[in-house]
C-alpha cells in the first residue's frame, strides 16, 4: 500500500511511481493531481490549443507559472507544456 501523502496529493500511487523515476516532488505532485480526463497519451495535459485563453490562464495559475498575466495564448501553451 502506498504511503499517504496527505490531502495535497490526489493519487498517491502515481505520485510514488513518479518519485521513484526521479521526478521532483513538485512535478510529481502536479502530475498526480491532474485529473485523468485532462491527461494526454504520454501523461501530459493535451489539446491545449482547444482551450480558451482563460482556461489556460487558470491552469497556469494552478501549477504556479510566473508571468502568466502578460502571456499570450501561445505563450501560455508553451509554458504549460514546458512545466515552468
């Protein structure tokens, strides 16, 4: 049974697997907390081009991307994909 990482981690199994692969705590938590319906084929949020700029901004705020308020839609997509 995986360790309980508290209420801030929604999928403890996924978090543990990502940490064992050497991923940082922050990035593993971000991925483990992404709902399955937002995950793409490779495990990253997909189809950002179909999202509105407001949706992209909200996601950027959720994951803590700095400078998001001055970014264009294209820049927000790039920052989210980069995992900045």
